[in-house]
C-alpha cells in the first residue's frame, strides 16, 4: 500500500491501570500489533520493518499480535513470519487469529504451524502465563469461528486474579462483561479507516444515515447495504474504552484496504501496566 493511501506509522503509548496488579508486574510493558493483511499490497515492507523496529526499541516484556495476518489465502504467512521472527521481547510473543486467518479450511492450521516454527504460540481458547500465574493471558477463538466460546475458558480463572484477554473482534467486549477482563486487546476495525476529526469513524455516521432509508430502496442499491458482519460497535473502533467494569483497547492495525486511510494512521501500541 502506498504511503499516500496508508499514512505514516503512529506509535501510540498509554498506561493502563489494573486492580490487584502485583507489585512485581508494575511497569511491565506490552506491545500490540494487529491486522497486517500481508498480501503484497495492503502493507508495505517498509512499514512492516518500521513497526518491528518500533516494537524492539520499546524493549517490551511481551509482544501481542491480535490477528488478520493475511487477507484470504494463508500462503503469505510464510513470508510474514520471516519478518516477525525479528521481534524481540523479554517474556515472549503470543498471537491470536482473526477472521481473515480462517477463510479456508486449512488456513488456521497453516498459519498456526507457521507461527509455531518461529516460536510464537497461537492461543485459540487457551490460557498462557508468560508473566506468571498472577496475570493470565487469555487468547480466544475468532468471533466468527464456530469454536468461539469464552465460557469454558473464562470460567477457569479465579475472579480475584487480574487477566488480559486477546480477542480479535472488539464486539466480544459486550459478551465478556460477564467476566472480569482487566484489559481486552482487539483489532479488526482498522480504526474505521476513514475518520471525521472530532466525530469518529465515518462508517458510524454512514450507517445511521443509511438506516433511515427504507429497506425497499436500499435493497436495489449495493453501496447502501448495511451489514453487522465487520463490527456492530463502531463507537469502539479505536482506542481505550470502558465497557462496564472492563477495559478494551482497539488497535487501528497496520494493513490497509482501498480506498485507504484518512485521519486514521496505522499503529503500533505500547502499553505500560500500573496498579489501580
């Protein structure tokens, strides 16, 4: 993707407060990267290299990858992991899959295997403990997978213990209010790609306008079709949100679709954990 359609890379830095965070974990640094859409067009090699350099310069304790590494065919993952193996962290690198990573029957297995070969575990309804038992890391199956079922995973955790949850689609934050989620990290939305400064993603307003047009009219005009497939909560398209008692951060991603990004730069997120 040409930089004119993508915009320059943005490094977002924030501090997230977590209740009951052990003293030993205060100041721990996480890097989140998401939505690469690595297919030779949506993400330039230069931006990918820059994103990896930004992550390494941050000297993170943990690097978290939140899905959509390819567009449809899983084949590009084999080239992408050759770049991602240059990522550095103290406690490891973990990944989850997005909807684009499960397009074909063999996609999930091929992408998971490619990550495993470079030492990056893919969490699929799994719990890991890279920072110790005091802060579990939960990775959920993609929202559109038949295997998306947070109940047996989340019910394994002691409600008195803080946790971080990786879930590609931010809409899952609505369902996850049934459990304690000190920080959910998501992607999927690309931040809306086109943002109206001071108002938010253009799609949020586009949908509100289109929904006022009678369905009998909309059905004959393709660009007036409104779908919840991508995401329902466009108000959560990027940044940090309070969802009930839980916290959600949505990364704008690195990759880009046509017509490109406007006031919505691709990002690498650096998160520092602090006690509440």
